[in-house]
C-alpha cells in the first residue's frame, strides 16, 4: 500500500520540491499528456557512476503500491522504499541557467560525490 506524505510532515519521510522544479516538471508532464492529478515524477537511486550510486528520474502514470508519495506545488513525487533509504529528506530543485540547466537533488545523506556531481555515496 502506498504511503502518502504531505507537506508539513517529517521531511525525512520523503522528498521535497522547490517551486521552480515543480513548475518545470508539471510543464513536461502536461506536454506528455499525463494526468497531473494521478501521474508524477519518480525519483530513484541506482547502482552506477564513479562514486557508486546515481539518481534517476522518469515520469510515471501512477505510483507503485509501496511508493512514498509527496506532493509539492501540485507535483506528485514517487519514491520506492529502497531509494527512500538514500534520498529521504532531500530537496529536488531546478536550475534553468545556460550552463548545467536541469534538475538537481540536494541530498543531506551524501558523504561524498564524484567530481562531476553525477554520482554519490552515503
């Protein structure tokens, strides 16, 4: 059964999202014809990169049964239980600058990152 976590609850329970990141993701979701009342952005952790772990993101039409779900600024975020161990308490942000534009995870659990910032270790 999925776990709903709303804003204002314990930040360690899920991932929070800045307004800029939510607006960008919602625009992309709508552009792909997803129903933003049900669909959301999945944040996950996978093996890879020079530091051992890396972030992954994709749009999902609906959450999985055991996902933790947070909603911020109208955007639903889905995180599976294994990934939540690594990203709980993180903040998802979006930088729209000319260099390095994209989504970035500010993760308080990281103890080291590779030089390019694409992978991490907890």
